[in-house]
C-alpha cells in the first residue's frame, strides 16, 4: 500500500509542475502588479518547485528502499529527480531577470 501512495505522490508532483511553469510565464507578463507582489509570487513559485523536487526525492527514496528495483531503474529515479533541479535554477534566473527589469 505505501508503494501505491508513493507512486501516486509522484504522479501528483508530475502533474503540478507544468501549472507552476505557466504561472511563472504569466507572472513575467503582468505589468500592473507592484514589485512586492511580484517578488512574493516568484519566491512562492520557486519554493513550490523546490518542495516538489524534495517530495519527489522522498517518494523515490521510499520506493527504492521498500521494493527491489533493478540498479538501472534506481539510477533512472535519481536522474529524474536531478533533472528537476535545473528547472529550479531556471526559475531563479527568471526571477533575477524580472527583478532587474521591474524591481527597485
């Protein structure tokens, strides 16, 4: 049962990341928000991505520790979590660019 829960959590995390991307795109285009609101929104999105990465890592660690996956599949799980980290970096770069254009 816990394996099913971990897999469901991974599915939810995979479904939640694309909307965060869309929200970042919309936020970059919003010209009528004050800087404080933009900053809080960007930081919330970046925190959300970081938490999704941490949640995915936790679910994968649970899956790997409670089941007997092949080493190749374990490596694939690790690569998948690592692939999310550049997304977090890009969101941080977008924030810095946005701050340079619209911030104080």
